C-alpha cells in the first residue's frame, strides 16, 4: 500500500437545498460538545451562491452546504448516537430528550423502545431528512465515540456490507475491524450469514454497516458524502485511484465508489483558502476548482495567490 495517510477524521458532508446554516445551528443546539467552526459563501457556482458550514456534533466533525434541491436525504446513511451510561450519568434521560428534539417535524423509522440489542433504541428522520439512530449503549466492551456514521446496503447492494468493509479496510492505512454480527436463520427477508451489524475504524473515524433485504425505495446518493482531507497531492491521487468507480460522477473533487457511496477527496488547505481569505481569493479558488474533477493542489494555490 502507498505510504499515505489522512491525518484528519473523515467528515460527513450534508447537501441541503437552502438550510445548511439553519440545520447546523439546530444540531449544535440538540447535542452537547457541538459548535459552528466556520461559515463561508461560494459565489458564481452552478447552484448560484452557496453557504458552506463547518461544525462539530458531539465532537464529531461535519460539513454542510446549501447548493440547491438536487439531492434528498435518505436512511442509507444515518448517524448512530451512543448514549453510554459508563460515560454519562442520566444517559437514558438524555437520549429521550434528544429524541424529542429530533422528532419535531420528523418521521419515526423505528419507534423508541426496548430491542434485543439495546434497552433503549430508536431511529428517527429529522425535519431536514437526516437520519439518526439513538442507542443506549451497553458499556461492556471497547467504547465507541458518540457519533458513528452508518451505511445501510439495500437493493442491489444488499449482501455486500462485509465486502465493502473489507474494501475500505484495505484502502485506508490506519484501519481496523470492529464487531461483526450476522443474520441467523428465520430472519427473513434477510439472508442468513449477511451482516446484521458491523463496525470498523478508518483513520480516526468509526463507521458502521449493515445489510437490509427489506424493500427500500432509496440507495446511496450525493446528499451525504464522506470527505477526506489530504495533505499532499500524492494522497489525493491515491484515494482517487482506489475509490473512484463511476467516471461520470467525478466532479469538483467528488467521486462515487463501486457501491455508490459518494466521497470528496479534498486538500486540507482548501478549507483555509475558503474560510480565511478575501472574497476575491475565495472567488478565484471557486472558479478554479469548478473546472476540476480531481483536485490539483498546485493549481488551487496559484488561483489563491492570483498567479
């Protein structure tokens, strides 16, 4: 494997029509240890002026953009929220409070109740369409962070969760598998042996995955992408080569892998170019990257400097 590594956590990126700032502020009000890190406006994009927000939710980095009504959130990517009694007094009470806040204007996907895998669990789609799985964690075993992005493999992808886990583990330098639980007999329509739940660490970010053979009218799309911040062009080239599987989806640092999951392979320096710059510098950099598929750090730096 190439000697490259991503030193920052992999960041979920949420694509909104117009609500990026509003949603980020809402999530920061719902979860502890949350804050808006930066905001910027990109001008003259194909979507017009776009607000970009960087924020933390319970210590986990997120980004959001308001870029038009092109993609719709769905539960194929959701966020598991661990309420761990070993870390937090009143974890169950806190879970119920967050559930009530996320429920306002939202849709219940699995009712808040006791399940075989948790004393208290529920799956909710909030008023913006983003899905959250709230879980009262069994404190036994290795701890997990509060927020874990979760991938659900449905339709033609169903049965590929374990394969995808191994694929991602092979690409990222600092990676390790976690738990793996399979469906047993008599759990139709799910096929015995497919993945009921697994998790794995990629760089500094835990992910979860599952197969679901139920009928789902959705699949992975660009509404939620996974952003890898790279320090060097070598890292950008490496992740692009290993992840991109749909050539027509390559645009502005975005790609799709063979499962349809969208990734953004971005220079770490780009965030600073967009947030700690003059409007003129930001506009030049935006104009430059809109012409690119895979990002070229040297060309972005030339645009930033006005060369």
